[in-house]
C-alpha cells in the first residue's frame, strides 16, 4: 500500500465515500442526534431562567475640559490619544473592586435580606463597547428581572461617581504639584536673568549685532583686495616668464614691442639696422675683411647694449613681483585676523542668545503653569464629568436563557457532528468491505453481484459444485445473475469470451466462484474450459477429482496437446485445463508467448475460457494475465478483507490497463444481502418437489 492511497483513504475522501459512511452508520447518527436533543431539552427545562438588563452610558474624552485653554501638562492628551486603549481602561475600571463593591453596597441597601459581595457581583456585571460610537453597554444577567435592572443602574451610577471623584482628586493633586513648580520657576527666572546680564557686561555685548556687521564688511573688503593682488601677481609672473624666454632666443623686436621703454626701442632699431648692414657686407667680403669686421663689431656692441637694457627691465619686473607677493601675504593675514574676530563675536553672540532664550522659555512656561493652575482650581470646584448615563436599565419581561430553540439547534448540530465523527471512527476501525454501495464508493468500479454462503457444506468440492447439484438454489441464481450482467456488458462493449477471476488475498473463494460461473455459462449450452493458472497453489484438479497433469505447463512447453491436457469434468459442457507440473518461475511462463498461444488455441476450441489466477494483492501473476483477457472479475469475500488492500489491487490492475468488469462479493451470510435469496438456500429444487 503506497502513501498516495493511504492519504486518499484517510484525508481526501470523496463525496461518494462520505455519503457511504453516513448511510452505513445512519442508526448511530440517529441515536447520537436523539441523545443530544434529549439532553438539550432536559437541560433547558431544568435550568433556572436568567434575565438580561442593559444600561447605556456615554464616555467622552473631552468632557470636563471646558476650562482648559492650553494643554501644558500633556498627561490627559497622552491618556486619550489611543481611543481604544482609553475605552478598554474604562471598561476595566467599571468591573474593578472599588466600583463593584459600591454596587454591592447599594444593592444590599435597596433590597432587604440581600447580602451580595464583590465576588458575587463580579461575575454578573459585564461591559461591551457599542461599535462605531463612544457608548458602552453595561448589562447584568440575573435570575430576578427587577434586581437585574437595579444592578445595571447601580453599576452605571457608581462608576460615574467614582470617575468624578477620581477626576477631582487628580485636579487637586495636579494643583498642588503646579503650586510647588511655580515657586521653582520663579527662582529660575531670577537666576537666568542674572546670568544673562553678567555675561552681557563681561563680554561688552551692548551692540553685538553692529560689531559683527562691521567685521563682516571689513573681511569682505580685504578678501576683494587680496583677490585683485593675486590676479595682478599671476599676470606679472606670466609676463616675466615670457620676456625671459624672448631674451633667451634674442627676439628683440618682440621685446621692444612689449616693454614700454624708448631706449630699448631705439637700441632695437639700431641693432636691426646693424644686422642688415652686416648682412650686406658679408655678401661682398670675407670674414677678415676690415669692413666686415667693423660691421660685426657694431652688431655685437648694439646687442650687448640692448641685452643690458632688457635685463634691467626684467629686474624691475621681478622686484614688482616680490612686492605683490608680500602684499598678498599681508592681506591674507589681515583676512585671517578679521575672521578670527568675527567668529569670536559670533560665538559670544550665540551664547548670549542661548541665555536670552532660556530666560524667555522660563518666563513662558511660568505663565502657562500659572494659567493651568487657575484652570485646575476652577475644575476642582466644579462637578464636570465626562460620563453620561444615556439610557437606564428597565426590568426585562422575558428571560435570555435558557433559549430552548437555540439549544435544540445547537444540540442538533452537535449531535450531527458527533454522529458523523463516530461514523468516521467506526469506518476507520472496521475497514472490511461489505455492501455493494461500499464497493462502488470505495473501489470506483462496478458491482456485479453477491453469492450467498453455502451452509452445511464444509467440503470445498461440494461448495464449488453446489450450483450444479442445486440449480434452483440461491447460490445458482446469484451466479446466473452475475453471468447475465457480464453478458450485458459483452453485448454493449463486445464479446467477452476470455475472463480472468482473481482476488486480493487467499481464501476469498475465487476458485469456487470460477467453477460456479463456468457451470452457469454451461447451462446456456456453451462449451466452457476452466484454466487453472494458479501454478503456485493449484486446486482445480482437486475440486473435480482429476489428475494435476498433464496440464497447462505441459501444454505451454509443447509436451502435450490440447486433447491430452484438457479433461472432461463430468459437468456437461465444462472442461478443465489443470495446472500441470510445478515450475520454478510461474510468472515467466504466464508472461510468455507460448502461454498466449495456448489461450488463443483454447478460444478456437471452446466458447468461453475462464482463467483462475493467484491472488493479485501480493503476486504479479494476475497482472501479467490481465492485459490479454477480455474481462477481469474481482472476487471479494464478504466482511473479510480490508478495503485498502482491495483498492490497491484494483489500482494495480488499472495501471496495467486491465479490462476490469466489476466485483463479485462472495460468501454473504443469510440476511446480509438485500436480494432476498436467503430463504432459497435450503429449499428443494423443482424436480424434488414434483417427485414428492
């Protein structure tokens, strides 16, 4: 048995199975429901009537705060910020010991002879919120209607009085606390004022804002001057570098254009003229010619003079560059000093502002505490309450319990649930198959019929041939009815000439049923051969009192012919192919092509071939035979085998594609079936009656 079938049987029961469980246990279900109804009716009649009286109160978080201008002390707001928590707290207060003790005292003074205690009242006073509102329903369940209404009203009145007194006490306590805090804050105001004045005088902060503005303006001017100096220095550095480069490559013309010097300009022009003259003389005379030597000397003298003037100009520019650098450093130092002074004044001013704000906050809080003190003084002298009794309780006319109709409905439902639970328990405690509806519901295959138990015939041979010797018996009629159903299926789905009979376990009567079904087909005049394919425990030859061999094994191995192996049983039109000699691997023989050829040959010689096979619950022989049959009939002994085993066997046949036709229930006790055949089991047949 695999896990899937286990889960399917225990957890995922289909509707047909549920219906079958209930139908087979309807008496248990009926008795359970009847018992539950009886208990409900008797309990309702014997229970003391209870009456429910209800009063409605309104609790508002804001009532009683009409004199509050500002919420300095946030205790109230923190308490009511979460409305659900607030109302839950009030409900707990209403059923607290002080309130319920007051309720008991009022009740005892109202009704003479009553002596209720806190414990007695605690169990009967209940409070529930009215949805989407600020209302609370205070109700009491009590045997006396007038007393129930009184208890509900006393609960509302006592809670209202307790709440008002609690609010007044809270106001008085808060006022005492505020009075002490006011004196403390007055001292704080004086101390903070003294610290502010001392700090202002110590740091000369008469006009701190003007000092900061002046320092900021000065620092901005210095920053601007430094930026201009830096720009001039950078540009001069670039100019000096450019002039030095031009001097190194003797670009005197460009230098004369950039340097603003008349002397350098004149020298540059003379040098250019001398260079031109040198070029003219060099073209006509050699290097040692006097004119050329004189021209070269003139060029060298002028270039030296020009170079001297340029270097002097560059020296002047470098001096200017150093001056700008020093000026830039001086400006940066002035900026740093101004920044330091500015930060110092700003720090002093920040500390001054802190002291000033401390004084302002202390004064403001002192004023608010003073206002709150006046409000609390006024509130403590008034009777403002945040609780209103909206609706007083009236004496109820009818009891709320016991409610016979509701109790009957609950008992009916409980009884049905308990009955179904007991039916399921019975179903799982006893899982043996019995009735036809159980077979169809749990196995999901057709039901072919049931065969009664043969009483008084202990021998297996007599039980197997009982329908032959007693053709008018209930057994014979049942088998003929099964044959008719098989014939009807053959008419609608095709001829069924080769049938396999098997069971889940041994001793379920499949061999006897095979013989009886063969006799039923023989009664129609058909030639029937019974094949004993149970090569492990062959029994057919014993039923017909013939030899075991030669038989199926010899015929399949070619050691015998059909004429030699098939034996006449003595029953008209019924022959037997016994099992033959034992083999080591019977399942290999049954799966061989030779065995299939034997079946084909038997179909040519006989009208019907009925094959008796080993139990399929634990052996695979029947599974090997089933695909080669026209139909497979499952034999199940009545109330003797587990439905799980049979279900798993059926599932295995479906997996191999076997043509399952249905289930035959065997060995049904007299009166267990619904066919009414029990009276025919021992009745004499027609021939005996006529003879009498």
